[in-house]
């Protein structure tokens, strides 16, 4: 057996590509969340290692611009992962309930992908076929009043 070596970027890209494939095929949302969440951990660190801000940093900045307090990356990242059920699905700690309550599993799965994707794009660009295909899927399948389907950097989400 020959030993193979993989970069962390290759591993995260495979996880994210698998998550997207499962999502667009309307398959196992729990695996989508777990795969996208695992990819995001790696990608976030890789982005930071290049000296860039990661997606969590952009969330922190958006909240500060709205007048909110500046949170640490760890606090903000945990809050987002809790909101998207990434932590609840990946971990089962002593004292945790044997169940996980979910309001909208599709929404959590999509958001987990959309959390990891900007970090991947910051590292590798968006010219991969699977990213182009997912962007096309987004434009064809998501509500442009709710989602930034054209990936406009100046787009503002409507008030909830």
C-alpha cells in the first residue's frame, strides 16, 4: 500500500464538494451540515494562516457596523455554529439531551455550506466546475428576495 499525502485544502474541498452534492441532490441534510462544518474549520484556519480575514471575521464586522459589540472570533464562531446546528450534530457531550431540535433543516444545511464557501473561494478562487455549478443552482433555486443569488458584494439582506 502506498502512502498518499493530501493537503488540508484538498481535504476541505472534498468535504465541501460532498456537502454541496448531497444538498443539491436533496439528500441527508445532517451529513451536509457535518461535512460543511468540518470543511469550514479547516478553511477558516487556512484563510487566517494567509493573513486574511475569514468569514467569521466578516460576521463580526457586520455586527459591529450595526452597533453591536465586538465579539471574539471564538465566541462569534461558536454562536454561528450553534445557530446552524453544526455543534449539536457533531457533538454529544455528557449532560446533552438525546435529541436535537430543528426548526428548518434545509436552511441550516444551506447556511453551513454558505459559511464555508467564502473561505474556500478566498483560498482557491471560484473557477472550479463544482463551484460554478453550485452558483448556477443557487440562481435557479433560491428566492432572490431572500438570498443574494447573484453574489453581489453590495447586496443587503431584507429586514426580517
